[in-house]
């Protein structure tokens, strides 16, 4: 097989092509070849890289994504598996990433492998977005026949799809690791150590690789932690265990040696580990820089640091140095009533530090020192690029000091860009954010802004009144409509289809007007994707006597998609009811998500 791969590599590299593939991926794909594929006829029809072409990537982009030596070969046909993913709503970038991580998926059988697996995810209540995230982080799931029991195990342990996806992103082997040989024995071992279920869940999400270790290795790590003086009933035992497992013995000893080079004794180091094991996760340079700053710049005695080792857990650039400089400046300018203990300053939350010390720099002559602190903790970047004045910055930080530490790239810039994309001018953004800083915490800024714009934005009082008129045309009184507005103002955002919803509820679902008025939340749901599909399922179940008792329409509509599937839709899984099942899936998710019955 090695000779076949080598020969094929040489043959393909001799030809010009618009598509590129790394040698690693080529060798992975060659595992599907046979010795008979050396003939020229087979070489001309070999379909290796065409899926990249089907993702609409240029040769340069494909080459850029493929590392190592480059093979070139233009191919003629498209991969059904790639087309399947694209038809299921995957973007070209997502398909490319998936096939790079698992090249064998290019050759996976759509009907017998991919569709059944994807159907399983849908049956378990995963949304299309969650399926993309889960499969992208752990492509190996598509090769497992026991997907459902595995997913059920992890969901019962982690409690939600969100935590499950977060854990799988941090370790792609977590979900495919043997439950009986690794995961369950390791969890049982932690329970024997007295670690609570909540703490085990936190450990799973934070460092999932821990649970993929062998049981023997975990046992040895537990003994090592106990040798360091951290007993199983100690509050810091889980943290200490995670630290020991994540570090090699040599790395652990190197951190201890680094502290001892500054005068720490062995007992001092062990005592610090028992109180703050996270210190051992920092690099040698990081700890060295902190010790140098505390001893040489801040003037701390070694004994002071040893007794207050928590100081080494704080960031040098974002907390230790900036806060020290503020306190030192205040002290030199006699703005403090009395001296301050360094530890008491560092342990304060950002809000308390601002209220107690930073406000003293709000006078104009001290603004340079204020700006220096803000720059250090990254908050000023929020507004500098948008043209905010110093006074506006000061006002915003006084209202919401936590934005001083907000991540610029992942939080602030995307939120600001969203406001710009919606047509707000720089001046309007300043006014909007200053009046409501909390909007920078929201991920759904655009739909919220669009809603309020549609309601308030352009002298459309007539549109607002038209919604009242629509409801009143079905028999609502003015008092009824005002009560509905107070409870569910979003209804007024659906002015165009309110008539369709009312007609469906009264004529098809047979609801009394008083029932709808008493439960106006029904008008916030989509007719095509929730009201009608769920009503038809319940009506079908009722007619076929598959329900133990009658049902309340509102209680059915309020259920999440996952709960509705688990409680009612699974009753249609029998072969004779599959048509009704497919009808619901088509209505809610789209036809491409329904497995084609042969």
C-alpha cells in the first residue's frame, strides 16, 4: 500500500491543476485505493480533490489551506457527500474545514451513513446550527453506530446541548472515547474522591481531555496530589487534580524550581500549591516577571508574597502593574487618606476598585493617569476608534466599569460594527450606547433594534393602529388589544400575518375568541413552522387514539422543539406513521433534512 501511495503521489504531482491537496490528506484518501488502481484508466477517473472545487474555492485558497507538500490534479466529478452537506445548509468554509479534519468523509455513503446519522441528531432535538457545530468539532461521530446512547449519556451528565458542544470543541476525541473503558471509570473515580456532580460537570467543560486519560494515569495523579498535601475533602482538590493531570512531572518541578530561585523554600511552594494550584499553570517566564515586579517595583518583601501567594494568580499587565501605578500616583499626590495594603487593592473587583480609587482621577489634571489605566485593561479601545471624547469615555466607564475589561475583538468591535451596519452614525452610536450600555452585552442587537425601529422608527403610527384594527376586526375589544400589547408587544411586529394566524386558530384549530384573547402568546408563533405543524401532529395522534388524554393547544405550542419531539413526535416513529412524521419535519426544518425513504 505504501508503494501504491508513493507512486500515486508522484503521478499526480507531475500534472498541472487548479486544485491543491496536502500530502497528508492524499495519503489518507489513498487508503481507499487498491493495487489495481495503477492503470491509466483508473488514474484518469480518480476523484480526490474535486470536493474542494465544489466548495467554490480558488486554487490559491485551496493551496493555502493545505499544509505541507502540494499535490495537483484536476478532477472531473463531484462528491455526493460534499453536495449533501451543502444541501443541508453547510457553508463552503464549514465543508472545507470538515473534510480537512476527516478526508474520508469525501467518500462516505450518503444514503447508508450520512443521512441516518444526521437524522439521529435531528431526532435528538439538535438544531441545524448545533449539528454543524457538533459535527465540525467531532467529525468522528459520523462513523459511530451508537450515536444516540453516547449523546444521551453526555447530555444527562452535562445538562445541555450548549455545554456538550463546548466540551467537544475543546477536545475532539471526548465524544468518541470509550465510555466503558475510559469515561465512566474516570467519573466513578472522581465520585469516590468526594467530588460533586456539579463540579464534575464543570471539570468536563473546562478540561475535557482529563476524562480521556487512562484510569491508571488518573489514579497516579490523585496519589501525587495527596502527596503534595491536598486531601480529597479539601475544597481545592479538584483544581489541584486538574493542574497535576495537565502538567508533566518535569514541568511541575520546573515551576517549583522557578519559585525557589527567588528564595522560596520547598515547604513554602507546597503550601502555595495547596492554596492556589492554578499558579503552576503559568509559564516560568510569567511567574518570574510577576516575582520581579512585586519585589523590585512594588517593593514587596519575599515573606509578604509567600504569605499572599494569591498575588501570583493575577495578570501582571492587566491588574498588578496598572493598579499599583494608580495607587502609587494617588499616594504621591496625597489623594489617599492613608496608606493601602497591596493585597487589599488587588483583590477588589473592577467595579469596587473604580468606585474606591479610580474616580479620584476624574479631575481634568489627572486624566492622563486615568487614560493610562484604561489603556492597560483594554477598555479605551472600545471608543477611541469610534471618535468618543474623553468625557464620553469617562461617563460610560463610570456607568459600566466592567467594559474596561471587555474583550475588544470578540465583544466590543462586533457590537459596534453591528450598529454601524444598521445605519447608525458615529454620533448616534455614542448617544445610543451612552443611554443604554447594557446593549453591548447582547448578541441579538440587530433583531431588537429592527423591532423597535419598525415600531417607532419612521412616523408609522398608522401601521401601529392598523394592527389594532386587524385584531378588532376579529372581535377583539380595545381593552383586549391594549392588554395583549402590554403582555406581548412583539405581536405588533407581525402585523402582516396576524390575520392568517387568527383565521387558522379560529377556523382550523377551532379555538374560541375568548381563548385566544386570554392566551395572546399564540400570536407570537409562526403559522407555518409551529402552529399548523404541531396542531396537525396532535390532531393525527388524537384521531389515531395515540394520546392517553386530551391536550391543551397552548401547552403544546409552549413546548421547546426538543420537548415536543420527545413527548409527541416520537409516537410517529412507527413505519405506518412515517409520512406524518416527515410532513412535520419538512414544515419545521425544510425538506433537505428528511431522509429519503427507499
